[in-house]
């Protein structure tokens, strides 16, 4: 209690002096720095007690937003992919312009270089280890709710492994997200090609590949608890959108000379996306599945999907 009062006093003092405010939260999560990049774009540094360190989060506030407003705004999580960071959505897409008139608070949290959206089996398994699900869905959510006028309606969209996170989060926290979209996401962690790529990515980033979900053999049950294909029943009631290319060959948005053999991974993702779509259909769970023949694992296609899904996303939040 004394710590909470001290942080609140520091926040008031910072406001008076014009410095970045510090906000306490229910479990001790707090904004320790706030840097405005423009009228709507702001970078937060959030202290995460669950992870014992400070982590960055980027926000796009809606038009007319005010910290002291009487109203709240629905929230859209945008999740980045592997070998990237929390700045990727504003760097690679026109989401700031697209959302200029939308009454939605957009949050883009850091998830580590591997972008494994989970509380790691062994959080100390490398520099990118952590309790990421707790950070995103408990700590960041408390910060948004208590300090940035976040309402209860939420949606989540992710690209690549961020798309895996979007579907996983929606399933593991039923009722939390009204809408979930995954663009080019590895939705089957047990596919041998995708599993090999995921494990190699973790290792290449200096982490223990078995620290994320454990061993795929000895901790297979934990893998299944984070595998979209195994979480279908828990997605009932969430509006879903899945998309992917199906060949990995260059499409209409690929510049000449940009293609490589690695892009055939998109075909594997497409096959598993179709499999998840079928499993959802057999379970009687509605989902929009957009499979396009050519097109690579790249931002131009994900931006197009964002534009395609934007109207439905806003409607799900009561903002369109």
C-alpha cells in the first residue's frame, strides 16, 4: 500500500513538473515513462513485475482521446511477428492513417524477438524468455484500463507468429476478445516443417528452444494447450478471420527479385490455415478463411488483409 501511494505521488509530481507520469497498477505494473511521437502515437515503458523488467508498448490513441475523458474506448491489440518488435505495425503499415477516424485505442506490445505469445515453460531460458501472456493480457491490460481509458470490448490481430498469438490468446481467455484475426500464422505447432522453423528461430535468437513450451515430446500436453488447432472448441463466440497464401510464389504485391526458396513456408502455413478452417467448420464455429494462391510471407499482403478485415473488426467492437 505504501509503495502504491509513493508511485501515485511521483506521478502527480511528474505531472506538475511536466515529466513523464508514473502510474501504479493492481499487481504493481506501472508506466515508468511516456514519450509522445505525435498527436496520437505514444511509446510507453511499462514495468512488468511478472518479468522483473521494463518493456515497451506503443499506443495509437483515438481521435478526441483524453486521459480524463468521461468515456472509454474499445481496444485493438496488434501483435508483431518473429525477429521484429513492437514498432513493426506503424513502421510497415498505414495503420495510423487507417485508424485516423476510428474510435479505437490501438495497443502494440513488445513480445521478444521470437514472438512466442506464451508464459514460457522456463522463463529463464534465454534473453527473450518471459511471461508474455501475463504481460500482455494482465499487466498491459491493467495499464490501459486504469490509465488510458480502455473499455471492455477487445479485438486482437497478429501477423505470422503474432497471428498464432492472436488465436491462442482468444482461445485461452474465452470471452476476452470479440474478434481475432491471424494473417499467415503457424496455426499448427505440430506440423514438422513449422515446428522445425519455430525451434530454429528460438535457437538462432540465443534461447533454449525447449524453454518456450517445453519439449514437444515430453511436454506435448503444454504444446497442445498453446496450439490453435487443438483449441478450436474454445474459439466459439469469437469472430474469426484467417488468411494466408497457399503456394509461397510471388504475387501481385511482390517487387521483382524479392522472392526466395524460404517463401515456400507460406504454402505450409496455408495448408494448416485451411486445416484449421475445416476444423472450425466441422465444430460449427463460423470463421472467414481467405486463402489466396500466390503471395509471400510479407507485409504488403498483411496490410491488405488489415484493410479487408477493418470494417468487420470495427463492427465487432461496436465502433463501426
